């Protein structure tokens, strides 16, 4: 078994083994799994039958277990119909819904309030920030790292993330606003497919980015901290 077996599970397994052994007239090597694609499989050996079942069959009644044996013996269509019905009735247990990832957002840092800066940038440059989320993001800098991600934008989540190393008194306010401006542009200028590749920064992107009031100053500061932090 690929999952912890309780005392009750062990009793149920022995019962299923006993029924299969009687119906197949052979020794049975029975294993349970959580395979979502193949829920019933078997392999004949000279001395036994190896049977693999999804763990949901631990709850199966006598008729369903007999149907498994019939399917193994002669591919019975009536047995297949019964098993299909059982599998369908337990679909949610075989294919459980994935838990939704919970986003933990933190826009208020020790120095800068990203939500407030996002609003400032959007109003200053006439950009929509409706339904846009923003949060500080922890980003480790590893030895040998060649590039530095100061911000990112998720189109699916409509979320701007800003590297929390920028939440520091020595980092100029205009630079944090520049990073927010850059990522906010991604929500306004969608990526384009060019020569089989997705270009996240088409020509118009950089043209509009240069409208940032402190653009040259921000780019110089970006080069400075990149060299400093990636030493």
C-alpha cells in the first residue's frame, strides 16, 4: 500500500483477497494505490494473479469485488458496466478537487506602502489599477546569481510582486514607484507572439516606460544596486 493502512483497512483488504481468491481460483497478490487513471489492473503469473486497485475499492461491496474477478477472467461487459457505475459514483474520491492556492498578500512594508504607491503611479500616468493586487515578495539572492528580479506581474492573478529588499530607507521612493510603473505596464500592454516566442516587452512597452518622470535616474540606480547586490 502507498498510504498508511489502518486496522480496518487491513480487515477490508483480507476480505477482498478472500473473495478474489475464491472467484479466480488462484492466489491473489493485492495492492492498493491512488492512481487516478488506471483504477483496476491485473497481471497473471504462473502461480498467482497480481491485482492493483484504487483505494476507493476498500469500500466496495461483494457484487463489485465479484465484478472485478469477472473482468479479470473474461473481460465481462456486464462486470465492466457495474465497475463503471461504481467508479462514477466515487468520482470525487478518485479525482479530488485541487485545493485553491491561498494568496497571502502584504502590501504594507516597514518603509513603503505599496498599495498607496500603486495608486499614486496609476493616477500620475493615467493607468488603470482596478482589481490589480500588489504585495512585497521575498526573493533570495544566491551566490553566482547573474540577474536580479526586482518585480514581477502575474497576468492570471493580476498581481504585482515587488522584491522586499526595496523596502529600505536607503532605496529612493521614485525607484520603488518605477518598479511598480514597469509592472503595471504589463497589465496594460499584453505580451505578443513574435517568431514563435512570447515577447513580454514589445517595442511600445519600452517607449511608454521612458515616460516615467525619473526614468534615467531610475535606470542608473537599477544598474547600481544590481552590481552591488550580485557581487
